[in-house]
């Protein structure tokens, strides 16, 4: 017992403060991307750096080690909370202070250089900073791994409890079936009509807000704003999403919002008892992505919901250039060769991810030199996608992740797809009326199932446990591939 | 020298972090009043409390005492910075931790109770919490005063370097002249036409934004949003203002925005070299209010500018119910008996403040019991304003300040008016073309004069020094009273 109570009391009070400051950081980032005056960027960087320094110092707080040694959990949730605090603390203290500062500095610098390089199609100008970032990431991974694998240690920052080797096995089994399906679809020669607009932006935003609320987005504890890149931000009682509108393409606004609604609903549905604690947020990037993907793809791009949405689109916009719900469904799910990950369909998306995963693993392992990255990217892309990369902005310069030092992040996207495949199979088994509900635009039972099985747990269970308990099976790529083969096989008659 | 450099380096780095976190707090408050989802209030309170705890701990940091003892200023600005840091630190450490926590708790609780009490006209229900707040404020004042006067110590949190006795002397000299002028104006029987609308809210906001920019508000480093209470928030590169719109009354939106523009311009014009340091903000509440008041009253409500504004109003709204610029000027400056401080004219405003100053001083001194406050308020109001208070919401429950524990704040409003009077006299002497410029809607020379003489200094000079150097004279109430007597004497023919 300390003067204030037990070690556990002190530990949890400290954690609650850190969780609240994490939320403050979310507000700053949201503000920066939505409403910040344009001349405030430099000052905002200082504000964020000051808060980041405070939060980092809290995670390093030497008192944590003593409290952690003494804290006795009363139940499984408390045990989970103590374990997360210990893991965060361990990762923080294993990272030398000067390395942490240099990582932060280079992440900020790197993103700026990346923006310039992408604009100028200038790989050579970007390589020196990328070289430095990769070196720092290798060093950081090695420090946090404490004898283990450096890439695994980086990966654990986004998806704990899984190794790169395990992911490589899953991806290895996915790849041949995906490539085969994609090749058959593209070889089918079937042409898919595209939507024809223009689509009034105000009407798009109104429809999108209605759809988000159908997917369970709670506007009393959130809001929807415009931003250059759609994102979800915050946890608990304040979870905001952003979207973007293109008058020629209503599907971009709609589906990016449904995707962000999946992320946001996860945060909004975490058990309020966990709010402002280490348990009060999504448990991992992979599980987070499983929610955004199942909202967007299995539910939002499914035939049943597309039938309802086609009617809404006609009511909102009149003639949209496709004659019926089947044609609309085909347009929503059009498979096409393309260079950009964020614009790719459900089939090509995972090939994008696998490629990045292999390349960044090789970079961190030292098996691929930064100077050889562009050639490696372009060779692999042409092999997987069947077309040569025409320019770096459509190739290795397209994503922000590496410039921001986010090594280990990419595979969680496809892991999320795999989790979503498992969850959707289990959901369908549990909800026999699902198709009819979706066809009438009723997402209630589906999103309630996810809230109950996944979202409410927050970080109180480990990522894999959440998926295993929700599905009653282990994590496997089978359901995702079965779903993709059935869906796109039918759509393209292959 | 420490490992990182001199004590001064360490001190200033620490101060820069604190200043940046102060700005983060500003963002949270802005967000709360403008865009926060309505269900996020409880969580936001926790976020703010966590950040406040961090900032308070920084001000208490025991290393500050060592650094302060060793730091050698290189120039006057550094000396000022070190002195402010020392003062903030001194006030923080003299306040016992449990008292600080209780003050924060009661301030939050008190505001909630005040909202309920004002709505229910329930003084009795509010008195217990006010009693507790007054007791805590007395205790806090005594602790910070360290043997000096408790009220002076509270006052110093808003306006350093002046005592309540000095303010009482100034107010004592102002009061008879103000009362006499107000009585003569009301006895004149002159009727003033009021504006007739409706005034389209979008047009009001567009005109208001144009006017704010004429007053020098920089939209690249700020923005204007709607909120229940108009306010200005932030320093340096991110200074936001809010406004409110009433379709029946365009003057409320216009003049509250001009007022907030004065506050915001002060913050925007502080020398960028002081940004994110203890010097990078307005030096005191009184000097701050001098800027908002001179923008709003001496400039914005002056005959010259009203002539230009009348033309803009006609262009924007057509017939506004008054025939010419003189009648518009009279409407803008209509003197009327009223109960509410924030709605009062330039004459009655200071009487409101003097009354509150006397009452809160007596409360803190123990010369007035909280249980006797309502009677004291009502007696004094009827004596000063000539009408009895009809209900507590129009009397002692009208202001948030006491419920929030802001004792010592009220007098800075009238002190700001006094400063504004001194500054306007000096400005007129320095700018012989001022009337013509204002008549053409050109605020440039006037606001540039204020930026040069007052605003750019931030907190690098003490409050009184700023005013004395700007005016070349001491701080006296004479110029303000001369201005009011000339203006309202002419308007009402008295």
C-alpha cells in the first residue's frame, strides 16, 4: 500500500491519465486534418511534440516497474490491463531515448520528403531519407526485440501475438488461390458498366451520413467532416470520422465512410467500463481492420445491401447509369487492374499487401538494400499484377507508411481481411435472416453481432482470442478465400 | 551547466513545453464549445483534467527552483520570461496540492450548480456551493499571498502588479462622474430608434467576417465559428474566435465579433520570437480587455466607423429601420437601463463591474457573508441603477465567474476600459488622420498602432509598463471619462 492506496490503484490511476492524454492527442490530429487554420502547421507540430513527450515520459515512468511488480489483478480484465501496461512500458524503456527522438524526427521529416518526392517522381531524392529510416527501424526493432526478431518486434506494435513467419504462412496459402481467381476474372473479358453522374456533393454527404447511421454510427458521440484522407479518430464517447466527396464518383465517399464507420463503431462500442483505460480501445490494427473491412466489403458490398442501396441511390440521384440492382452490385465490385492500393478491389488489395510485407521484411532483415527497392517493387508488381509500373508515384512512392516509419503495419490490413472472413462466416451461421435484413437496409442484427462478439471487448482480450471466441474456430484464411471465390466467381461467371 | 546545457537552457526548454501544452488546452476548450459531439462532455472533462494535472505538475516541478536560481538573463525579454516563470512557479507551490484539487473540483461542480440555479431562480440551492467556493478562494488567496492580502493574491492571477486598493481608488474617482453622466443621459428623455430586421443570418456572418478582417483578424491563423458564448482562444499561429447570430439583432453578432477580434489580434500580433514561450501571449486580463474594448467601443462604436458601417449594413440588408448614419450611430450607442452586464452600454458597464468588485472583495475579506450576498447585490443594484432586481437570474446569478471560482477577475474588465481610454487618447494624438480613415472603414493605421505599441510585446513587459510606454503617461481614469462624457454628452445633448 502506498499513501494513496495499493500499487494497483496507483498503476491504474496512472494508466487512466495516459489514456486520457492519448485521447487529447487524437483531438489534435483530428483538428489538424479538418479545421486547423492553414498557417498553424508549424505551431501544431510543436504542440503535438510537447504532448508526445509527456505521453512517452509517462510510458517510461520508472514507478511503473514497481507498481507492475506488486499489482494483483482481481479478474481477467484487470490482468489484461496490467499486461498491456507492462508491454507498453517494456517497449518504451527498451528503446533508447536518443533513438526514440531520432525516430520521431525522421518520421516527421520523412513524410515531408515523401510528399515532395511523390510529386516530383523523384525516387533518388527520397532514398537517402528512406535509408536512414530503415536503419533506425532496424535498430528500434532490434532494441525492442531484446534478442528476438526485429521485424516481429515492429509488427507487435500494431498486431501483438503473431509472428511474421505465421503471417507469411497464411499469406503463402492465400496467394495461389487469389492469383488464380484474379487471373480467371480478368480473363473472363466480362465488361462491367460504371455509374454515370454527376452526383451532387451535398446529396452524397446526406446519403452517406444516413448510411453511416444505419451501420450504427452514433452521431451523439461522433461527427462526420471532410478531410483530404478519410480516417477515424478517438475512442469511447468521442469518435469522429472524415470523408471526401468526388462529384463523379459517389462510391468513393460512400464506401470510405462505411469503412471508417467500421473503425468508429468498434471504438464506440467498447464496454464503457473500459473507457479511458488501456482496455478502452480497439485491441490491434488487424482486429480494427477486420471491423472496417467487414462493414465495407462483406456487408456493404454484398448483393443484399447493394439492392437496398441501389434504391436509395435512385431516389437521391435519379438515373445513375446502371439499369438495375444487379448491375449496380457489379459496378460496386468491379475488378480492374490498377496501380494504387487504396483504389484496388477486394482481390487485388491483398496482393498489394503481400508484396509490401515481403519487401519491408527483406528491408528490415537486411536482405534487400534500400537502393534496390524500386527494382524489387517494379519486378514484383509486374509479376503479380501483369502490368509494368509507369511511374514511382504509382509504385513504391504511393504509400505514406514507410516514410512515416510504419514498418510492420502493412500486413495487418490483410490480416484484418482474414479475420473479417472468419467473422463473416460465423455471423452468417448465427444469423439465418441476415440476407433478408441486409436487403432491406437493416444492418442492426449484423452490427449488433459484431458489437457483442468483438467490439465491446476492446483490449480486454488478446487479438487472437477475440477472433477465436467470436468465431469458435482458429484464425484461417479459408473463409475469406471461399467468400471471394464464391462472390467473384458468380459475378464474373468463372 | 547541466548535461543538456545551462540552467537557463533547461528552464526555457521546460517553459516552451508548458507553453505548448497550454495551447493544447486551448484547442480542447475551443473544440468543446464548437464541434464536440454532445455525448462527449463527461469524457472531455476527464481529458481536460488529465492535461491540467500535467500542466500543474510542470509548474510545480522542483527542478524549476534550481534552474531559476542559476539562470542568467541575457536581455530584458529573458529577464521578463524568467520572472514570469518564477511567479507562476511560486503561486503553484504555495497552493497546497489538496487545496488545488478541491478548487478544481468545486469550480467544475459550481458551474453545473450555477446553470441549474439560474434556470430555477434558486439562490438558496446555490448558496451552499458558493459558500464552499468562497471559503476555498479565501484559503487559496491567503496561501498564495504568503502573509499579504488574500484578494490581492487572487487578483494577481489575472492582473499582476496592481492592488485592490489601487483599483478601488481609480473606481472611486470614476464612480461619481459615471453616475452623474448616466443620470443626465437617462433624464434627457431622448428616444433612440432601434434597428428593424429581420437580418439574414448568413448575411450577418458574411458581413461580420469582413469586418473582423478589416480589424486585422488573420484568417490564415484563425477561424470564426458559432458558439453559445463568443470567445477568443489560443495564441500565436492559431487564434480562433466564435460568435453568435440573432436574426433580430445584427449588432450583437457584429460587436461581439469586433470585441473578440481585439482579443485575437492581440494574440496574433505578439512578436513571433516569443511564440510558445511564457512571453507569447497577452500580458494580463486588463491589457487584453483594453484591446477588445478599444476595438469594440472607441473604434467600432465611434461615429466615424459607424458611418462606414451604416453603408455596409444598407448594402447587405436594405432598409434597416434607421434613416441615416447619425441615427445608426445613436442606435449602436443607445443607453438603457438593464440588468445584464454583458448587454449593458458603455456607461452602465463599469457600474456593473464596480458593484461586483466591491461585493467580491467583501466576500473574500469576510466582511460580507455569502448568505447576505443577494440582499447586498439587490440593494446596491437599485441604488446604482435605479430599478429593483426582478429575479436572481437578472441579479446575482447572472454571471458564471463566482461559480467557477474566478474571484479577482471582474475588476480587470473596467481596468481594461481605463487602459483603453488612455490608449485611445494617445492614438488620436499620434494619428491625426484617424477620423478620416475610420470613416472610410480603414482600420489599418489604428490597429497597426495598437500592434506596435501594445500587442507585439506580448508578456515581455509588465502590464502597467506596456500601457505607460504606449501612452507616455501613467494609468489614469481621466481619458476614459473625458471620452465618455464627450461622446454621450453629444449623443444625448447633456
